[in-house]
């Protein structure tokens, strides 16, 4: 998509800006590298320092049962709540807007949730081929099986053949193409470990909910929310302040250093007494709830719980 002379962006070069010189032409490669640097830095920050999940103040992409989703022995549909979610440093927005006409004749726009069967890839299967992605099959959740509903996020190019407004009417040609972030909620059957397959190149996955079809459930479906919610740097700062003494009464002596190379140990200094506690391999993050220390271990892929 698009007619580009070359792609000069390379994250391994650690460039942070493109500086235009006087008396030289502006070329597409420099312009595009400037934008790629900006996008990469923002996405890297969100991925590494904020993480995946739903920001504070909204309930984006919660999966809910609908009253008519059960037919025979299979569940055919569910609701995807509107809102926001961060996936691998990308903000994903479920913000469907419909236009309704009031009795007065006035037209109003309303934001609402979307169902699985209302997603664009489901309503128009031809989009899968045009976008170069997997199609979205009909939902069929069987009794006794375990499924994961997950977000599949990617970006694609948009040109004038799809969006005619990209043609500059003054000169009659398309000057620039656009990148658009797309998403779809998919469902896959999983085993007990509930792991997703590796996403294709250019895609990112995020688990939203565990789904189980149970005959004794009123709605027919048991839903376990898998999202991380209430993402907020301000809230994190409040937790750190609490850990430093407002609730845990630790004063300002809450301190930790992580040894991540040879010996995976967490050194804590609590109440002025140094203690060394073993945790998992490559400890990456730490939180305190007033009673326990929680340490996330990046390589061993688990969480250590330590009584403070």
C-alpha cells in the first residue's frame, strides 16, 4: 500500500529525531522515518512501562453473555463492551456509533456496545482477503469445552481506492496514504493451560475472557474476565505512596533492588532490617498490598508472593 522510495527506519540505530537541513529536498523516506521513530518510542513506552489492559474509568472489551446467544447445544454470540484497551503498546478503541432519529425528527448519534456477529470481518467475509488476515468464523461454543476470547490487533494501509477523501482535489491525485489500526475479537478453543498461539507478524493478541458453555448456567455461558483493569500511572503512584508509609507504616524505607543475572534474588529493606528472599527467574516488577510483596518473574513466567 503506497508508493515509497525506501524504508530507512531501524530501531537498532536508536535514532530519536530527523533533522531537516536547508537547501535540500524533502523526500518521503525522511518524513516517514520521523513518524516511525515517534510511533516506536511511544509504543515502546506504553508496552514496557504501562502494559496491556484496560485504562481506569472504562470497561472496554468486557465480554458479556446476551439473552439469545444460545441455540441448541452451541452458543452463537456474545457482547463486546465499548471502551479502550492497550495491547502491546497500541490503544484499541471499541467505539461503535449509530445514528437514530427521534420523534421530533432530530438525528442523534449514540455510542453502544457491539456483538461478535456485528464485527466487520463477520458481516463482510470478503474483508479478510482484502486486509490479508484470517476470516472470522461463526461462533460455536460447545458444552464441556474451554475457550478464550481474545483481541487480535494489527495495522493496515488505507489509500484513495478505499477513502476517496485522500485525493487532493486541488491537484487531482492522492498525496499520502494512511495507516489504520484494526481489531477483531476472536475465539479459540484451549487446553487447561489456556495459552494462545503466537500471533502472525504485525499482529498482537490479548486475552479478554475465558468462556465455558454450561447447561446449568441461566445464560448458558460462564465467563471469567482475564483483562487487567484500572490501568493508571496516577493510581500506581498512589500505591507506591501507600507502600511507603501511609497505610503500611513503612516510612520512606521501602526500597528494593533486583539481581537479575546470576542469582534471581530480591533484596528488601523493610523496617531497617535487610532480608534476602528467593523469587523466580529474572524478576521484573514489584507491588505491595500492605501485607504481601508480589514479584512478577519475566523468564519463569510466574508471580512470587512474599509475606512482608
